């Protein structure tokens, strides 16, 4: 297990404390030093906690989730698809708590004037993490469509389509919760434009994920329809063969019975006449199928 790391960065007017892989001892010390709420500390330790915002008299508490950079192909849960960051912030400090490392936390510059500016920057970076999986899901759908319609549909498994749809649906729901939390944030006048930009980006992502989800549903229905059509074609072929051979088998069954009193068996041309009748019946069936456009 990776040991906890605590990084303290002093800016001109405030301090940023970043805690990665926290344990209870770290957080108890931070909570005591900065007078943080016990239940909010518990929330910051909980792995699967959904985004939330709480306003306290001395600080604000925020939890958001960023999309994981290493998503498993069969990931279908919140924990598998995303990782959270908990924020405690006011005008003098900002504390970030997370279990997984995030590359964008290393790109924060020292020119930020307030904790709010860092908060807005990190939220913007967290929102951007949802763009890459959106592009990947969209590309997967395009490739699967090409395979179904232009190549061999049997190369696509129903399981693959299920996970594609599930990942899109769960990510969309997570973004909706993310958006609701962002609408609760209150920022200073100087940060409202940046916050509005985040809201616009979230709305764009939600619309795109909604479109991808609709495409995934249509793709699943198309796959099932194509699969059903192939099964129908096989049944149709078997039915046609049965329609040809059933009357012929009936005739062969009659003259295959071992009764002595069957005058046709004594006819010199009985064998050829029977074959002729079979051919005529087969031709009648064939032309009837052609007329009905079954063949």
C-alpha cells in the first residue's frame, strides 16, 4: 500500500495542503488543527462517495469525482470509472484530499492569488477528464457500427455492447450529479466567468454523453435486430427445404411400404412415373415460391 503523502505549499496570501493516500491519523490531525467537521472527514475517506457541497460557517466542503485515466474495459461502477477529490477551503487555505494521484495537481502554478482560483482551476481540470472517455466511447460505437453493417456482425459480442452502454449511462449520471453540485457553488465576482465556463463545459459534455448513450441503445437494438434477422433467414431456409422434401418424402414413404397388394409396384414404368411426379411437384413448389417472391 502506498504511504500517505502530505504536501504543503505556501502562496502569498494563503496555503494549499494536498494529502494523497490519507489515513485516519493524518486527517484527525488536520481536522484538529483547522477545526474541520468529523463527518466531513469521514466523507473524504469514503471511497465511493458521490459529489456534494456543504457550506460551513468557517469554510466550504466539496467532493467531486474525476474520470480515471486507467479504466478497465469491464468497469461498470462509480469507483472503477472515477476517483474523488475532497476540498476544504476558505479565504486563507485550501485542503485537497484524494486516494489516487492526479497529473493536473502537479501543474498548479504559483501565481494564483486566492484559494478560490486554485479551486476553479482544479474543477476545470476534473471536468476535462471526461472528454477523453467520451471520445473513446464514440469511436467504439463507430467501429462497432462498421463491423455490424459492413463486416461480420458475429465478431461483436453482446457483452461488449452491454459494457459500452453501462459505462456511458453511469458516466452520464455522474456528470449530472457533478453539474448539480457545481450549480450550488458560490464564488466571488472575479471568478464567476470561469465558473460559468465550467458550467458550459459540463452542459456540453452531458449533451454529448446523452447522444452517445442514445447511439449505444440504438446500436444494441440494431445488433439484436440483425441477430434476429439472421436467425429468421436460417429458419426460412429450413422451411423452404422442408416444403420441397415433405411431399417427396410422403410419396417415397408410401411406395416404401412392404404391402403385397400395391399394383404400382408391378408397373414396368412405375419407378420412372414416380420420379416424374416428384419432379413435377418440386417444379410446382419452386414456381409457386418464385411467384410469391419467397425465393
